[in-house]
C-alpha cells in the first residue's frame, strides 16, 4: 500500500510544553512539531521562530503571557521555511530579523515553499487564511549581529550552511543558552530538502565549540544540561552522515535515485525510523543528497508538483 503523501495523514494534535531553559529563556515545543523560543530582556521580548500561521503564533503568545507582560519587540527567524515564518505578523514586533541569505531564499523560492509545505503538512497551517502573505524581514545581516534587550545581549550568528544556506543560530551569553533552529533536532528527523550535507556536521561542531548549557532545537524536546546537548549534537550529526554517505556511494557508481533510497533506508531505518517525521523527510532527503553528491551545490526548488512526482517515485 502506498504511504499517505508526506504528513497529510498526520492530523493528531500535539501536546505543548513550555520549558524554562535559562533565566528568562523558554522553549515552546510540541512533540516533534516546529519549536519556538522566547528570550525575555529587561524591557521587551524576542521570539525565535514565528510558527506557520498567525493562529498558531497566538499559542506561543499565550505561553509568553503566562510568564511576562513585556512587549514583543523582535522576531528572529533562523531560516526561510514557511512553517517557521508565516505567523510573524501575529507578534506585532517592530523588527523581524533574518540573514541576508535567508531573505534571498524568500525572494527565490518563498512562494513555492509555502505552496509545497502547505500541501505536505496541512495540520501545521491551522488558520492559514489569516496569513497576510510572505514574511519579509525588516533587518538582515551577514556573519554576526548583536541585539541588546536592555542590558541582555543576544548574539545572532551565521556559522555555515546546514539545514539551508541561510541558517543562523541565536546565543544568549549570560545564560550560555542557544536557539539553533533546524540545524539541531532531538528525536526528530532532519529535513534536508534544502540542505548542505557536507557542511552541516562542521556547523554542528561550531555550535558545540560554544559549549552551551542548554539548546532549544528546531524540533523535539528542549535540551537542558550538557549530557542532553551532547546527545542531540551527536545524533544530528549521525543522521546527516548516515543519510548522505550511502546515497553518495550509489551516485558515485552511477546508480539511480531509487537505488539511493534503498541504500539510505538500509542504514537509516534501523537507527531513525521511530523519529518524528522520518518517513515524511526521507525521500526529500535522499533526493537532495543525490543531487549534492552529483555536484549540484545549490538545492533545486521544491514545488508542489515536484513534491508529488518525487513521492510517487520513491514512496509510491
């Protein structure tokens, strides 16, 4: 029997958890659904990741209002994907911040990604009619940027390419806490459809070198304490390498995409098949790994039509 396309069959509501991962620092998580982060400064609040729709963003705002009445002044987006950014208007923030590279990806493929993700995972677009349009940043940067929320310093950093070419991470040095977006996951599959497999492990090592005490990952539970942080960094690296290597071996000998899928499954299924969104991500990951192994550095744009054709070929 053919698998339901992507996550169209996943309509089960997830339980929300709101964990304090440092003084005034919170992780909004929901059993493998996209996470958001909250950074409370002296006078205002920064949100990391906006959710996919204004309606879903209000679930984050409800949690924020349980712990502070300070206004939300900044929304920081770690990359351009629709499930992360299209709820930004709900926060009423004066500044929406992305990397320059992430904004370029909105220009190049933002609408295609919106259409594609909406088709893949309709539950994550609850209240989609409230989305006013593509989310555009008010502020962009390359390399590094510092924001002060009163006396609280927040560092926004481009390490290197990983989940996308435009990824950033957010560090709060007074608490040694980081918000990594989808560069790091915990017991959830990495989506690699726009990824850069050969760069990704080095980006994870750059995060490790900052020695965070806690991380809010892109998906999965908040990582509190060095043991949990290390486990997530190690497992994410293993996921990326275990996906890419068998696919690259097939590509090197001239094998086709279906062979690459089988080779990837042989390595990854025993280790990762119980991870959230594993079956959803797998064919997109194999397709991108195959392209990268064959020398296509710039990821091809996923469209709703390309999604369906690829799924039929690899999961049909």
